[in-house]
C-alpha cells in the first residue's frame, strides 16, 4: 500500500465516498452533500496549506482517504475507507501509515481525532492504530470522544 497526495482527479470519488450512508451516519454533518457543497469544500481544502489530503492506494485501487487539518498545535485526522473496501482491515493500516507519514513530514505533532461514541468501528480502528480516548467533549454541537495518538 502507498499514500499519495489527493489531486483534482479525486474530487468525484471523494464525493461518492462522502455520501455513502454509513459515512453520513458517522459524520458530524449527516445530511447528503450536494455537488456544489463538495466542489466548494474540495477546492477550499485542496488550496489550504493547513490541510493535507492523502489517498491510500492498494494494487492500483483507491481504498481510503485521510485528511489532516494542521490548525493549532493538535493536527486533527479524519479518515474514510472506500465503502467497498470496508471490513478488510484497511482502516488501521491506512491510519498508521498516514500518521507515520505526518510524523516524518512535520515532526512529532499530537495527532487527535473526534469520534462519535456510537461509532464503535472507528473507535476500535483508531485504538488499534495507537490512539487513546482522552476525554468526552462537545464537538460541532455533539458529544464525542477526543482521541490522541500515542506512539
């Protein structure tokens, strides 16, 4: 598996993955994303030097997307595995690779994630990748676990 930077060619596949019902259910914004909303979001993220978007590729297939928001002293990570690739162990592998990539590129930041308490699959994935639950916090108006990477 390898990681590559997201390019403009990835816009449509990321919209498809983002609008997957499981993704929407586990997101802090659960409504379907319109093409216009995605266009604006994608353009903003792709052109913001504080955002790092990576695509995980396995044998020529895009299997997942990782985004780091480098705002503040705690970079936040978000991950989405392609719906057709879920349940195959990619989540932990992709997350570990992406955090290692970030540590090599940016030093040793405290990487965090916010995850809804009922999203047990993501919680387990993050724990297997070296994250620990720090606290229960309010994030985007919802209670969630704040998790932090521990090497």
